[in-house]
């Protein structure tokens, strides 16, 4: 167990390597990875930097439209080109929005991020000729994965899942490197006391902007703020609950909302954060189990 604890990326990979075989259907496993990556980006900004943003979906949408428009409108039959355009769109959007929003603090910062997210939503909704509007973007054909000497079609749910897993593992490894660096320690110092971090000579506005940009890049709460696997646990819990409860009632959002409120009130650290806290407490010296 200690060996596995020293290699969280390996643990993450092994868990999700078998994940599609334990969920009701393969596409649900892919959704968990995608939503988990979105939550991971949010967690970087909120859990580690202490910045509450209500505009997470904006960067997710920019990445999706960047990739989708490359395939559907520009007709570039290259998976790498589509991914590159999506990353560029999300990063540029995060840089511009972060530049303006970080001029305010607290609730004003949060409301500005929401305002920009709504602005992008209405732009995408009314530019129906480009984005498809309410009907969605049509004409997207997923090209095969082209590697040196190898071409892998992504036309089945299981191959697409493992391709998504490879990208998510790279993103998780990148985030781990960021959080284990002095920059990651500085993010947490800003979260705990930004005035003290500024008094130590750090340019906290620039650091916050970098965190904002990294967050938009990874985007793409239930799991527990400030935890590593929490976003993916939370995404899995939400999507599985939605899939199961919606079978029995059309009012499934109310049921899930009640569950969320219960977590906020009684398990503020989330599923993964609470589990870790209890495991650490059981291992504490002098505790009889």
C-alpha cells in the first residue's frame, strides 16, 4: 500500500484501466473521464488557489468548439490539429477572461467569471450558422489516431475510451508536476493567506493568472476541494447517480440536488476527502482499531 501511495499516477491508471468493465456501459466511463478532467481544472483554481469561479463551463465549451469547428468547418481531418485548436481556444479564452476577472476579489470575481461564461454562451447560441446554436454542431467526423507506423480507428466506444484515458493520464501527470513544484506550494500559500504571500515578495496577481490559465487548460466539486482523485470520484458519483435515478423519475435533478446538499452539510470534504481523512485518522499513532 505504501508503494502504491508513492505512485498516484500509476494507481490512477490502473483503476481507470479496468473502469469501463465495471460501469453499465462504456460511454459512461468516457463521460466520467471527461467530466473528471473538467472538475480537475476547477479544483486547481478553487481547491489549491482558493479562487471560486462560476465560469468553468466556458473554457470547456471553448475547447470543445475549437476542436469541433476544426473538424466540421475547416475540414482538417487531423485529430492532433483538432486537439491543438481546442487547447489553444481554451488557453486564450482563459488568459483574456482571467486578465479582467482577477482585477476583483471575492464575490465580485466569481460573478465576473459567471458573466463571461454567460456572454460566451449567448455568442455561441446566436451564431447558429457557425456553432449550430441550439441544435448543436453537426458534421463532425472523428478521424483515426495516427501514430508513427500505426493508425488506430476511434469508431468504437472502447477504443475512444482508452484514447481519452491516455490524454487524461497525461493531464493528471502534468497537474501532479505543477502541484509538486514550488509554484504549486505558492498556489496553496496564496489560498491560505494572499496578503502574506504578497508581503513575501511574490507577484500574486501573476500567479493567480497562471493558475487561471492552467485551470482553463485542464478543463475542461463533489469529490472534495484540494484533493487529487476527488474530482474523478465526484464526476463518477454524479454521472452514475444521474444514469440510475433518471430511470425511475423525471425529477432526478431534485434527488441529486438533495444528495449534493447533504454532502455540503455533512461531508464538506467530499467523498474522497472524507475517505482519506478517516483512513488517516485510523492510522494515527495510539489509535486502537
